[in-house]
C-alpha cells in the first residue's frame, strides 16, 4: 500500500523557512508529512494540541492552518 501524495499546502508547511532548525533536523525521524496527512489538517481549520511538549507539531499545525 502506498501513501497518497502530500498536498501542496502540507509540503509548503514542512518546507517553511519560519520553522526552527531544531525542528527541521527532526523531520526524518518524526515524518511530519504522513502525520499531518493522517490528522487531516487543512488550511483555515482551527486546531488544538494538548500536551505539546517542545511544540514540534504545534509549529507545523500553525503553518498549515494559517492565521
């Protein structure tokens, strides 16, 4: 079974220059594309992250949903 291709808005969020280097260094192990795709998050949605820890996914979620 192959994963569906990532939508452009997810690729843009992952590639954002606003993301801290400490987060982008973790991308290979945390696989943000498949995780965000599984969550079904889209631009314009409202999201909440509970127990965010250091905020790795918080930043990505903010990039996806926008202002």
